[in-house]
C-alpha cells in the first residue's frame, strides 16, 4: 500500500473513532500505524484488531489491538489503534502493510416490563407473570431471544425458569413457598440478541400473614367407663383483629392408649367438628386426647388436648330366660334378659341389651331392648330352615357404672309344616251397608303335606266394620265368614286373616286389600231425540255413575207392546254406554217405550223413557182460507179494513215453528208480514191471523203467501215445508155494486173455480214424471204464472190434440220412460180440465209481451220433442249395452273356468296350504284354515251378489259396489270371528272372551277388569252364565254365511252355565243400515253345562243388503218387564241378500 492510501485510511479511522484517534505508549518504542485485519466490529460488542510484523532480525515483535466496548447508547463507537511496541529493542520496526476492512453493526437499546408489577398470593396458590421487551430506538424492531427468571433464592417454583420471546413477550407461572415471611422479588433478565441490548425488570410479591387461631375441645362426658363411648368436639377460632371462619381438617389421637375413634379425622363445618371415641375396655385412669388442626390458606395450624377420666366399673352377670326351650318352627317365643350387679356395693344396672341367634337366620321383634328394673324382653321366631339347635345370646353393653356381660339360651326347634293362607275374593269390593263373604284357604306347602286344622281369626284393623264372628273353624282346610264394612266411611279397609297353626302346622296370614264402593243412587236413560222419522238413527244413552263393565239390559217395545230390541249394554270406565239402531219404514208410528235394568251388588236399578216414531219430520200446510173475524170463509179481502186468514197445519212431532203470512196486492206490492211463533204439537193445529189492509192498495187479485220456518231466516231459520200461495179478490167493499160476484179464493197456480183453498207448489222433477215448477200462461188476454214444464206440456197437449176444446187445454201427466217419437200422442193424457182460454185474440196479438210468450211456447214444443227423442235413443243404447254385457259375462265365465283348471296347482287353496306348513304352532293350523275358509265364503257370497247385479242389467260400478258390500268385514266382526275360532279350538276361554268389548279391548279400571275378576273368583259370568257362540245356521244348525231377504233364517246360540236358572235367550238382527229387524227368543230352564238353541228368524224383504249383525243375550226376563242381563252380550254377523 502506498503512503497516500495509508493516510486516507487513517483519516477515516480518525473521523469514525475520534476518541481513540491517538494513544501514548508508556515505553520508548516508536508508535506506528498498525496494519488492519479483515474483521467486523459490532456496535456495543467487543472486538480485537491484531497484526504481526516480520523482520530480518531474530527479535520478536508483538502488536496488540485494544477492545471495542459498548456504550449502551445509540452513538458511534470509537476504536483505539495502539501502536506496536517492540519489547526487545528500541530499534524502529517497519510493519508490512496488510489490506483489511472493519464493519460496524448498530445495537438497539431495550426496556423490559413485568406484569403484574406488585402482587399478593395466598400460600400454596400460583400466579402468572408476563414480561414485555420493547425496542426503544428510533427505528424499533421486535426483540427475540430468551428470558431467565429468578426469585432471589426464596424457594418458590417457576413453571419454567426460562422462556422464549414470542412477539416480544413470554409468560411463566410462579408458586411461592408455603408460609413465606417476607416479600419476594421476581426478576426477569433479557439476554439480548444480535441487534438488541440486554435488559431486566422486577416485580414484588407481598408477604401474606396467616391469622392465628385458638382451639377448644369439649367432651359429652368428662368421666366414662372402660369400653364406653363419648363424643369429642374441636372448635377452632380466628383470634386475629379481622377474624375469618377457619376451615380444614382436625386429626385425632389418644397417644396410643388403645381406644378407638369412629374416624381418625373430621372436616370443620362452621369452625367445628366432632368424632366418637370408645375408651379401652380394660383400663382405668386418665387418657389425653389430642386434636391437631392443620390450618388452611388463611389460618395457622394449632392443636389442643383434653383429658378423659376412665372410672372403675362394677362387674355384672346376664341371664336369659328360658335358659333352654323347645319351639315350633315358625312360632315366636319370648326371651327375657336379666342383668345383676355382682359388686360388693351393688346398684341396679340400666342400659341396652342386644340380641343375636348366632347367624341362624331367625328374626327378633327388636334387635335390642332397654333395661327396666334390670331386665327386658324380646320375641324370637326361627327361620324357615333353622338348625335343629341354636343359641340365643343376650349381650349387656354396660353403662357408666357397670361393666358389660352376656347370657345365652339353648333353643331346640321343632319342625312344622309351612302353610300359606289365601283369601278370596282378593282384592274385594265392599259396598256400604252390604255384607260380603270372605273365604280363607290354608295350604300345607311342605313336601309331605297333611290336612290343616285349627282356626282362622279375622281383623279389619279397627276400621269399624263387623264380622259375623271373630274366627271361623277350618273344614277341609277352608272356612268362610261374613263381613259388613262401616256404613259411614269410604276409606279402603285392610282385612287380615290369621291362621294360628296346629301341632303339625305353622301359622300364616293373608291380607285382603279392598275398596269401599258407594253405589249410585240412580241409573239414567235418555234418547237423543223425542221424535224419530223413518230412516232416523235412535241413540239410547245409559249412565250408571262409577260402575264400569256393568251389563245393563235394554228393551225397546213398540206401541203394541211387542219387543223390537232386546240388547245388553256394557258400561265403560265412566259407567256410560250407548246403543244405536235405525227406524225402518216398517215400524208403527206412535209411542215407543225403552227400559234399562241391572243389578249391582244386590241392588236393583231400572229406568224407562219414551220416544215417538213419525213418518217424516217437519210440518205440512193443510189449508189456507180467507175468513171473517169469526173464522167463517169469505171471498173478499176488504180494502181499508182488517183481513183474516185461517191456516191449518199438521205435524208429527212437537217442535218450535214460525208461521208467516205475506200479502201482495194486485200490483204485487207487499203489504207486510204477520206471524205467529209457537210450539207446534203433534197433530193438526189451526190458527187465524189478521192484518190491516191499507185503503191505498191496488184492488184486484191479491196473493197470500204462507210459510213455516224453524225461526226467522235472519236468525238461521230454515223452511219446514213448501210455501203455500192463495190468490184472493181484494176490493173496496164500500164501492162494490150489489151484483158484484167476487172471484173465489184459489191456489196461485190454479183457476178461480177451485175450492178456495191454497195449495203448495212442488218444485221437484223426478225421472219418471214431469212435475210443475214455474212459468206463465195467458187467460183472457192477461198473463197467469205457471211452470215451464206445464208450458211444455201445454204445448205438447196442443201438438197432440188432447185439448178439450178451443178455449181450454188439459194438464197432462207424461211418463218419460214410456215415451218415444211415435207414441207421444198416445201417452199424453188429460188429467183434469183447466180454464186457460185459447192462446189467441186481437188484444193478445197486439201485446208484444204476449207475442213473446207465444214464441217461447213454440220453442218449448221443440224442446219437448227433443226430450222425447233423447229418451228413446237412450233406451236403445241401454238395450245394446245390456246385450253386450250378457255376451261378455258368458265369455268371462268360460275363460274363468278354463283358467281355474289350468292353475289348479297354483290356486289360492294350494298357496294357503303351503303357507300353513310354515306355521310352527300346529294348534293354530285349524284356526288359520277356518279363517281362510271364511274369507273364501265371503268372496263366493260377494261374487254371487255381483253376478246377480250384472245379470239384471246393472252397471259394472254397481256390481263392484255390491261385491264390496258383501265381501267387506269390519273390525268388530273380525274380532268376533277370531273369538269364535279360538274358543272352538281350545286356545281361549269363552268366559274370558266374553269380557272383551266391541273393539277387542279389555277395559281395566284401577288395574282390574271386573268381568275377568268375577271369572277368576269362580264365576262364569255376572250370574254364572256365559254365551259361548252365536252363529247363523240352516234349520239343522249347520253354519251359513248368507240369508235371503224375505225368507226364514236361523240363529244358533250356545250357552254355558254353572247354575240352574230360568232364563230368556234373545237374538236381535240388525241389517247393514243398523235397522233393527226384530227379536227372536226362547225361554227355558238352564242347567249346569252347555246347551244350545236354534231360533227361527224371518228377514223382511225390505232389509238392507250386506253384512248384518246378530246379537245374542241371556236375561232373567224381558227387560220391559224388569228383566236383567245374566251374561255379557255376544255378536256375530251374516250376509243378507
């Protein structure tokens, strides 16, 4: 390097490191600029610069460079270059220049902050500290590196003594030492990184001072006897100026004196806790009890002591009486323990005696007893399988003055047969004031049973009832007693039957649960209506409050006194039941009587009511007449005076009705309404109504419209009959000449030559006959209202020439089914003359409205002709369709026969037989098979009915509807079929089956089905009688599924009885419309066992087709004569065709 370059380098160094620009060597050597090596010096770090000189001499020259220090501020660092010193000579050495470069790195200052800066921590708890390192330079960056933590060797624990910075922060957890007594300084030291200086910060944990406590011990007794127990209590109190309730644990010891604590420690509750301590049994003197309180987070630990005095006890002996005894197995014996003080100064012992049988399994009446006058007693009963001999031990526990002792008794067990007592009925229903018989049966349940003898005593737990006698004597292991419950209580009674045993049998008992039944005071019966018309359904409702599953006999008789319905209603859980049947049009009109009867726990209940059968509902307006005030007929309604109208109506039932009259003058102006609102009674009612006719009304032919409503229409009222219209002459009688002949009152649609009585206007048109509706006709050049149909027929009458003369026409009755294009004239017949004049005249021809009416009549003639033509075409189409159906039916029959032969192996019979092979339980095979046979029978019957419809020209839709009607079986009928088959093949008890209701359910009330309970209590039914089956048959009793209407059918009823009884068996048949078809009956004496009766039954031809229901009942007599049900009703079904 030349001198110029060296000077430039030196100048740069002086500018960068001015404080080290010059230095003085203390030696005499000459200072020279050393060579600079290639090195980097960071701001704030130390570095060394060194060089080596070489010379031709043997001496060694050493050059050293100074250290670079850190100022700790953001300022330039000056490097001092020391001269090389030759330590061996004063001779100047010339260094060899080296071409090196120095790089300087800036170190940013930092600050650190600990959070929290000041904290308080409970002993044993931990706290989290976080430190934040911040670059405080003008161009800050995020410091990295690690933080080291310390607590000044106070003995605490950090979760980690070092943590790495993340985003300039890190967190540790610190737990101080337990019970530290001075403040703890937490230090966080940051070591710096390549661009940041080190820094540190501190936080202080203030010391927590524990509260001092005092401990107090108490004992339930200061002096106790050896082996006795005492309760010790420790109470801890905070004695600081700011007391807090102490918590924690107190541990106990007696310094190894041999006593026992029930628990070695206890937990403070409200600063106190207690334990039980039992002193050693063979020690007298004093025992020091120590209680150590361990302290808690706020309180110091402490301990306390208490001294117990153990006194000397008097010795005792215990004896058991009897000392030896022989007792029967299962029989109780009393044992008495006596405790004696055997000391020189005896006192009477007290305390407890505990009993045991050495694990023999017996039972004591008390496991311990308290001494009274130094003795006490208990009762002991051996177990069911005791040893032949056992020892009874009585242990006296001692007291504060007496030591404990034991005594024994040796027991020899005499084995007896075990028995079981059962009582029937159980549970039992008790009726206030009515006695019930209870039967106790004693059973020897040992392996070698023997006849049981002895007595059975009875008790009702002092409920207030009475037994016929206090006990009954067994006969054949059974005995019975009569019990009457209390008359003034409805609380349940618990009855106990106790067998006392005999020489060979142990005693036993049984408890009978019961309830007191308060019988209802009445049975209610009502019908949903008072009047029933043909086709109405009668609903009879019965209620016997609180009596569920009760069979109630129902009888309905017609006005002649004949029984038309004899059925049984079974009440539901609310004591209610209903019966429905339809009123067919074959029933007599008049008053029908319905009666219900039943017996509940010996009490008879009966009620009856009536209803009326009428032909139809509503009222009929029989006549409307113009009268004077006295009710005599007149022909004129007087203008300016009161007019009077007499109306006669008839009704088949009692009902509310509103009668209204509306008067219209000759201009058809309404003159108002008069009305009567009243109750219409059955029969004919006549009423006369008046209304004032103003003087300014138009005279001429006026109309009186009569209507009957259920109420005013604006109140929702509806018409009860068709409207009646009466045309009458309205005139000012004061101006009429004496020769004036008024027009007679007549129907608005008839001529004045009638009888003067208003008639109703029918508004219906049937398929077979055209009836009057509405229209116009002309009379003497004036228009008269009539029906379009009548206008058609008038035109037809003109066209066919059936008018009686040129001035009148005939009202014709035309049968549309018999008309065709060529025979219209022959079938248009006059049924009565009218007074309508010839439809022509000069005035009429000059009246546009009249001419329009004539045009309408011409159009009507064409319409009638079209109607006739359409009817004839329709009949021809129907004949063609019938022929095609008959041909198709014949071909279908042949095809079905061919198909059946070809598919015999895959027929329904074969398929079902294959199915039966998959049924594991062979007992059910015949039931499944009969169900299948029944289905086939229903289908065959339905096919027959369907073919009958087709053969008679019915449509396919009608045929299918008929098929469904005969093939359908409802849920009730399905239940009945399964009932019958299960009973028939022994898979069900017919008596139990009779308990199911119409939906196949067993109604349970309070967990009991009364019907089943009666059967289980050896009762076949309510009276020991049940219906096993009911089925439609032929005269020989063979089952049938179809009965022809209009012919005689037969019903077979099979009855099972456990009693001899004179009974009435009835059968009621209801068609598919639930119309009652009458009652068949047989009355004879039933004997125990099964009997059957086949009853003939005529089926009226007008009965509804489809499945009919057959109901069988057994009564004591006809219900309307007071007869009651002796069985539950049983039903079946049969097809009617």
